[in-house]
């Protein structure tokens, strides 16, 4: 289960990087603000998920 959570957070980071790049170089106006906010939200969610994965300890085998 932790593997899927970690993969989800990496996907959120990828979406965040893509959206911030897209908003800086391709968009203007309101769409730029929307994509920047979306990028920030995804990065915060990724950070929270990684924090939970790292600090819940090892999984018993």
C-alpha cells in the first residue's frame, strides 16, 4: 500500500512540475493563476504523502 502512496506522490510532483512550466511559459492571465495554484496544491499534497510514507516506519514482511 505504501508503494502506491509513494507512486501517487511522485505523480503529483510530476503534474506539479509540468503545470508550473506550462503556466510560466505558455499561459497568461487567469489561466496562469489557475495552473500555478493547481501546481502548488499538488506539490503540497505530494509533500504530505511522502511525509506520511517516510515517518510511518518500515512495513513488516
